C-alpha cells in the first residue's frame, strides 16, 4: 500500500464476492503518477467478474481514463499490480500487449476510426491483425455491422457517417473478435440523447452475451438507467463501489 | 493457409494503399532513386566499356621474346616450354628463323631486296600471349622480366606503354564512380528515410488505432518496409530505363569522337545481370531507408 494513502479507499474497494465467476480484472493497490507528488490514481484496489457491466463514474480528472488506459496497457501503473485475464499488465512485455488487446475491445469518445477506410474495413482491421483469412474477415465484419444495424452503410467512410453511426462502427470493431472484456471510455460523450441510448443498448447487449463491460461515464442519467455496479472515482481514489439498489 | 500467409497479404495490401495514399511523397522517393541510379549506372556503362576495350587490346597484346642467334630450333622449343611455365603466360609459340623470314617475305610481297640476302638476318622468337587476368601493365612488366631471365632470350618487346595510361584512366573513372556512388547512396538513403518518416507521421493515427486493436509491431512496421522496397525497385527500374534512353540518344552523337580517339565506336549498354543488380540495389536502398525511418519513429 502507498504510504500515506487513506485507508478508506482500500477498505471500500475491498471486493465483495459477486455472482459471475472468476474476476477477469483485478487491481491491487494501483497508483499512477505522471509527475512526482501528483497522482492520477491512488491506491485503487478492485475486482470485476466475468459478465459484469460496471460503470466508472466521477468528475473530470478523477482518473477514469487513466484506469481504462491501465487496463489495455496504454499506460503502466507507478505502483501496484493489475491482472487482466490472468496477465499481469503492470509487468507485461512489449509482445504481450498486442495479445492482451486482441481480447480487450476498446471504444472511445472520439471513435478512433481510420478515415481512409470504409466502415467494413474499419471493423475488419481487428480481424486482420490476428491473421484471419480474408473470407472470414469479410463474413464476420458484415455480421458484426449487421448486429449494430449498419450493414447498409458498410461501404461508407467515416466522414460520410453520423456520429452515432461512427460509434456503432467503433463498437462493431471492438466486439468483432468476441473479446472477453469491453472497455468504453465516455462512449456517448459526443452523441445526443437518442443516439446515446442506441449505443448503450448495444453495449448492454454485449454484457448480456457474457462480455465483461467497463464503461467510463459522468452521465448520471445513463448510470442510473444501465448500471448494475458503479465504481466512483474522485481525485484518483476509489470512493464508492455500489451495486444493485444502492445505485438508485 | 496459415495466419502468416494472410498477414503477408494484408501487409502488401496496406503497403500499396499507403503508396497510393501518399502519392506525392511516393513520387519524390521514386524519382530520387531514379536520379541516383542514372549517374551511377552511367559510370558503370563507361567503366564497363573501357574494361571491354582494354580486354580487346589485351587480346591483341602479345610479347615477343627474341632469341639468341645461337639457339637452335630444339633448344628454342624447350625455351618455349619454360616460357609457358611463367605465371600469367597463356600460350607460347616458337617462331624459328625460317618462319620469321617467311612471314616477313609474305608481308613484303616477295621483295627483291630479300632475294639478295645470303643469310637469314632474322632471329628466332617466342610469341607470347598473356592470360586475361595478366593483361595489366604490372603483369606485363613481371612477365617481361621473367622472360629476360631465361638464358637464350636476348630481348623482349611489346606491351605498349599507352595501355598503362589507359589502365590508369580506367582506375580513375572507377574510383570516381565509387566516390560518387557513396555520396549518392548517402543522399538517397537520407531522402528515402525522410520520405518514409513522413509517411509514418502521416499515418500515425491509423497506426495508433491498429495498435489499439492488437496489431503487433511486425504488423505495424512491415507495410512500410514493403513500401520502401517497392519504391526502391520502381525507382531503380525507372532510372535504368531513363539511362537506356539517354544511352541511345547520346551514343550516335558521340560515335565519331569515340572512333577518332579510341578506334572503337560500338559501346554496349549494361548487361541484363547488371541491370538486375542496379534494380535490386534500388530496392535494397528503399528497404534500408524504410527500416531506418521505422526505427527512428519507433513504430509500435
């Protein structure tokens, strides 16, 4: 444990046993500091089990994005250990990162689509990087676009798609590999209310299929509507871990 | 089929898409390699032809060892055998006094002057042809010295001294070619490296996205290497093509000058093998430049 870190966060973060089997994500006293003395995350310990749909909330700068980045190895923790799908992400080697990311789908607020490729090609990249055959890539990309209701837009480039459509393409890309975990960082931050529900329904459907889903959002209404478990971060510390009726 | 085969397919597809996506930089890279290949290939054509000319002179290059008047025919033949054992000597022909006289007669067309001779004034000799790799001024001098050392050899003639000057000129052109080659190679590498760096920079968002969905370092890097390789090969081919065109325009214009100064007017272009070397050299340069760029920009 970090010296001087408040005991409260750890006590509250002590994971309560939940339904859903083994934890797919485990954080042990994780801290992340970008410069000496200031912490983006401080002594966070938490577990997320298979099939859970967890919301990560808190004000801007609370550490939601940092926590997400740690989970797909875009950042490394300054202290503590992180187990994702049984791998210690804190000490993962350069070769291990791609392997981890093939099992962790990620969705961002700004969609992160490749502008020069069509919707279908954007979905396809997730299959191409693991060396699937062109036939399989086409079949799965089409099926996934159909699942998010965009099969008729598959030959369009991102610029020709609306924000909601772009996020559905990004979601299709994140899910096409059947990842064990889906991370969504403010996935509806750029979308209006109707599109927000559309995207969240798709994310919730993925959770219902057994994917472990972690959504970072500061949209209280969204949290109330969809969350079964809420982790609240403030100033880099985990201050609440609520589930069930405690959320509403 | 294995994932590696499919990945190779995706690499090549990504490389071609990359080349098409950054047309201007691609054209600059290809043109750079072509422009570097033209002077290098040109010098190669010149040195190749100088070398061929030297070989041609060399084929005609022959040393003559004049023998002592006391040497009889049988002793002359054994001398010929000893001369043949000198390193660098390809062939030795013994020319007896009688044969020498006959040849002289034949050349003069039966002059009355010769009829008046009471005795044969011509010495017996050894006509010595040199092995191709010994047709250099140094080797000629060495063989000449060895012939002098044989007892019964009175004098050695042949091995025109101008060949020495020509050989020096060839070496000079060749060293200039190597010097120019090094300078051009460095400049080309620098330009290719920077072009590919620009390409990497232009596609950094795409690379980041590919990395996010689990692309390995190899998956991110190999398309750029293929791009460099293709640019280099196309640039090399273009350079050789342009050089060929220049060659065909320039040679008829220079024919008279070549004939006048060298007595030779039919220069050859690069052999298919050397064209292959130039083109693969271009490809190797493209690949090296791309590798340097990818390493410098830490694509991962």
